[in-house]
C-alpha cells in the first residue's frame, strides 16, 4: 500500500482531540469498522506510557456482538507507541467487522489512541461493550486479495 494511502487511513476522522485511552480503566476497548475491499492484516498503535512493560490481547471479531473470532494475537512487553499487527490466515472480504483490545497484562498502563469526532458514526469505538458514537480508535487495515 502506498504511504499516502496508509496515512489517509490513519487520519480519516482525525481531530485535534486525539488522546490515549488506558485499557486499565476498562475491561475491553473495541472498534467497529467497515472496509470496502478485502484485507489481510489489521494494525493498531498502542501507547504504554513509556514503560514498554504492558501487554494485551488483540482480537478480530465478526461484529460487536462477538459471535465468531476471526483472528487473535497475544502481545506482551509492548514498546511505547508500537504498531502491533494481526495477520490473518486468509484475506477477509469487504464488509463490517469489530476488533478489540482486552486481557491487559503487566503492572503499568497500556491502551489505545482515539480521536473525538464532530458527528456520530456507527463505525465507532466501544468502551466495555458500549458504543461511543463520537469516538474512533486509531487503526489501519492492509488490503489483500480475497480468494
């Protein structure tokens, strides 16, 4: 993917109100999203407040109802602001999905970056399973061919 296209994905809906949301304050932090083409990876930037010690589990689900796990990655000792990636065993088609950070490990803070939006959207952040329609977590997908 060209750098400009990736940057566009990361900044869609961005506002001056970007901030880190600690997973320590919640059980799970999630994001419903829609893709217009097949994808084979999902990446999230994870703040760890400069201690590089915490971890979490990143899970890709079929929807916020969390009926079917599509991929899962356990992450430990995450470096501050590291971009972590779930690589899918096979590309998934265009459509709506949901990813979630949960099961925090370590003694210190770890979380996700979120933007506050001017308008509500269905592709929004979820805090402990409840949608926050004016907030989106920062993430990107990598396009891939769907068989």
